[in-house]
């Protein structure tokens, strides 16, 4: 999911059963890298680095690892994957 719109994050949260506080962590883009374990998934926060116009920029990427799926949410469109 590219872009962090609160309504989109809330729809994702409800659809996948993610705790409200975790959804708030997704929207709070100053999080430090971390891993949290839950009964149904892992929640991982990382910083993605890339060059834009000759400058190194970073942004938060939140990853959710479910049994058969990986969902990523990032601040802006485009990535280095």
C-alpha cells in the first residue's frame, strides 16, 4: 500500500484484524525499527533508504507477515524493492 491515508489504514486494520495501536504506529512515521509478534502475524517497522535527486532520503515501511501473505505500507509511492 503506497501512501498512508488514515481511512485506508483503518480498512486494512479491520480486514486483517490488526490492533488499533499497531495501526497508529503505521501512521506515526517516526517509529524506530522494531518487530512485534502477535498470534496471527508479525509487525515489522523498517526504514527504507533511497537516492532522490542526489540526496539520501528515508521513509518508514511497515510490514505485516501473515500465514500466507506479506503486506507492506509505505509513506510515499515508489520503492527500491
